[in-house]
């Protein structure tokens, strides 16, 4: 449940922040009458995201042996790729997202229907990523014995928290350092994504697309039961499986190390240095 809650919280807050910025700017600029266009774009994005989730859930069923695993494994890799891009993009864009959105709204000028497209694209990007990654994470969790409803409940809780936080930020009740928030959640998502990637590799091995399905790196199922306290914690936080192939372990380790190092460098590079802060203060 924890990984899916994290996905719902992070992606949900990104979407809510986009809507909050658009709404706040329209209200402050006296264009309140155009708010329904933002809601229309948001609803369209949500509908497309739900549609993708339905296709992923029911589409692969009934396929020949191996085909479902091949499709599932490939989509898991795609999902990890999208989320990895999103993690790095948000680490940079969180500092300018409000300004960028205001610029787009201002540029819409006498083309108010452009607001529908702006809202649909901005929110839809998060929604599509969420649908694909949640599906992949849910499939991974179900493989290690998690009840089917648990990942969905976790995601819904995360989205609900994101909506509450977004409204509180919009209302001025709380202030959040978005750069810090996305840096912390980005680091946690790297570990979650590594688990989904390893699960995708397992699917591709079962479909005989990748070799090594019978070469286990470890099998601790007799020591760590998936139904026990330790197994449940590892499963809930890391998508841990008591059995893993050598290729799964290698892929998981390489992804965490390489992406983790690059992400830390990106975050550190984006932090304002004392000299930069001094220059910004002087320019004000």
C-alpha cells in the first residue's frame, strides 16, 4: 500500500498544483468566468486516464500463453521510464512551474479555449503516468501476495491527501517547500520504480523474452514469509519478493545506484548557493 500511496500523493499533488495555479491566476486577473474551461480540461484528462487504466486492466486478459507476460513486462519498463523522466523533470520544474503556467495562460489571450488544452495536457500527463505506473505497481504487488484492492486503496488515500494539501496551499493555510517535497518523494519513488522494473523483468523472463528465469539469486521464502510481519513490511514498502532471479537483482541494483546518483546530483545542482542567493537579493 505504501508505494501506491506515495505514487498517488506525488502525482496527485502535481496535478492539483497545476489546477490551483490556473485557478488562482484566473481569479486574480479577473477572468473568473473562464474557470469552467479549466474544470473541463481537468475532467477530460481524468477521463482519459481512467480509460487507460481500464484498458490496461482488462485488455491483456485472454491472450495466448506468454503474450500477457510480455505485454505486462514491456509496459512495466515503459512505466518506469516515464516515472524516471517525471522525477528528474519535476526536480527542475518545481521551481518555475507556477511562472510557466501563468505565461501559458497569458499567451492564450483571446483564445480562452486554449485553457482547456493547457489544463488537459498538464493534468493529463500526470494522470496517464499515474495510471500506467499504478497498474505496473499493482501487478508487481499482487505477484507477491498483496490483495488486489490494497494498492488501489493506497493510491486513493494518497490522492485524497494530495487534494487536501493542494487546497490548503491554495487557501494559504500552509506553505510547502515544493523543491524539498519533490526531492524527498523523488528519492523514495526511485526505490519503488526499481521494484516495478524488477517485476517487469520477471514478466519478460516468464514470457521467454529475457533469459535466466530459472536462475535464482536467492530464495528466502522459507525464512521470510510473505504473510509474516517482516515480509509484509518489505512487500508493502519495497515490493520485495522472497524469490528473485539474478537478472532481477542486477537490474534493481543498477537502476537504484545509477538513477539515485544522477538524481542526487540534479537536486544538489538545483539548490541555490549562497552566492546565487546574494545575487538574487541584490537584484531585487
